[in-house]
């Protein structure tokens, strides 16, 4: 859970910086503050909320790669469910 949150934080922060940078470069001589901040907030919210399921899935894949399943994984839970 913490790893998924970290991945989501990194991608959201990266999109924030990229959006703000593009906005400043495009409107450089007279930087339009309100449109740049508005687009930055919108992109950050969309990436943060919409990207969390993707970051959670990515973290699960990384976790399974780093800690592969063993034969006895889930055996305790199976005994509890079976009665």
C-alpha cells in the first residue's frame, strides 16, 4: 500500500512539474498565472485520482517480482476458510 502511494505521489508530482513547466515556457514573456495554475491543478487532480489504480497494480507487480509466491503462501488462510 505504501509503495503504491509512493508511485502515485511520484507520477503526480512529475505531472505537476511538467505541466507547470510547459505552461511557463509557452507563456514566457508575460506568464499567465491563472491559466497555468488552473491547468496544473486540473492535471494534478486527474493524474492523482485516475492514476492511483494503475500505480497500485504496478506496485503489486513489482512486489510479486521481488518476493515471488512460495508453495505455502495462503495456506494459513485456506485452513481458516475451510474450517
